[in-house]
C-alpha cells in the first residue's frame, strides 16, 4: 500500500517527465511538436535532393550527418557513412584551402571539382560546393556534391565532335573564313587560307575582311549575305595580290547568332587557263584568216602556170598539168580545213 510520500514522489516524477497535470513541460509540448515537424520536413526536403549533402566536423573531418542521396550515389548505408571521414571518400583528401585554418573569410563559399570513392571502389566525378558553419561550439563543413559524370561525358562528346569538325575544316582545300557581321572581325580561318595569304591564324584573328580585300565589286565586303560567287583580289601578308572567288554562306548558332562562312577559292590557275584559251582562240582566228586567203593566193599563180603550159604544148606540159591538178586538190583540202577550224572556234567560244 502506497503511503503519502510515494504519492508525492509519483506526482513529482510526472511533473519532471511532463505527465502531471501541472507539468511545466506540457506548456512547451505543442511548440516542440511543431519544431520537430519542421525538422522532419526539412530532412525530407534534403533527402529529395539529387545532390549528396554531407555535414563534416572540423578539424577531424568526421561525417556527422548526410542525406539519402549521399547513400544512393556512393552505395553505402547511412550508418556506414557515419563511421567514415571525408578523407575516406575523397582520394587524397580535400584541398588544403578547404580547411578552416586556410580560410580567412569564414562565410565564403568554395567550389572544387574532385572525385568521390564509392563502396565498390569505383569513382564518381563531382562538383563540390563547400561552406563553413559553426553551431553547438563546433566547426563544421557543409559539402554539397553534384554528380557531373554525365556533364563530363557530354563535354567530351562535344569536344570530340568539335575536333572532328576542325579536322575536316583544316583539310578543305579551299580557304575558309568565319566572319562575325556584328563585330566585323574574323572569328576563325583554316590552314588553306593561312597558307594562301601568308598569315598565321592569330594574325588573321586581329584583322577584318576589309583589311584583306584589295579589289573587287563593292558587295564583296559590304554585302555579308552575298551567296553568289564574286571575284576580286586579296592582299597577302607580303603585299602581293592574289585573285580569288568568294562565296558566302550564313551559319546560325544554337543561341540564334548568325555568322558567315567565306569560302575563298584561289583562281590564279583558272585565270591562267583563261589567258591560254584567249590566246588559243586568237591563234585559231588568225589561222582561219590565213586559210581563207591562202587558197586564193595559191590558185591565182597556179592558173597562170596552167595557161602557159597549154600554150607551150611541150614534152613536160602534161606532167606540169598533172602537178597543177594535185596542187588544186591540196587547196581544196585547205578550204575544208578552214571550215573545220571555224567549227572548232565556235565550239570553244561556246563551251570554254
């Protein structure tokens, strides 16, 4: 049977643990529950993050708390990670600049790129954001690690694609020049153009098309979208000039910016062939003119010879007449050659 002292002790115990009617703790119970609910919501929010979040006690580097994504990405259970130090996850440990002894501004945020070791020994490349904080008399490092493996794969693929593109561009025999119409400068050139003009890529990047064009139609430089081939001359680094044919094609970048690719063809060989063609046509015309008059020049004296032979009636008259007939046949062939040459001349002028 309980005595009065036992009853007093029970009432005191209930007050201490918050069960008695007059317990002072009961007054704070709703607020405590609300704060616990806020804490649970905050933890649930952290667990929903795709980034691994670690709370690290300094200077020991002990992992004191973490979110679910850290377990999922690294392949550890929560209790296993809480037994580790950050140096167990980061090969070689975090850089010295991350520790509080090296930091002047305790409120600064630092970002480092590193790797985290998974439980199976593999590595995951992460971008880790670090921030110092203090509470409860201890210093901590909050580390938010974002998996950038996919981003790195995309960057590698883009780099490989860009290298292939540059390789193709550099192998093109025609000169290529990317021109920014807004800035008016040369963005990029290929090896063929550099060799044609005698400049390096760095030197061309400091110039504009206006600095290179020596002669040509006005739209060669003023019309950025002139897709019709235009002939002109470019000034080489040594001051000499080279005849070129320029064709411009617009290129639209993903962000909407438009630049123009100048395709520049060296036409020195073509102009040399044009000169040879003109000279050949001129020679053909001269030959045709000679063919047209040569027959008459030969037939006139030949007619005189035949007439004189008929008057002589000598022993050699018959032989002379036979040779005169052979000469006449040769002249007929020259006449036909003149007609064929005229056809050749007309064909060359039409198609070449």
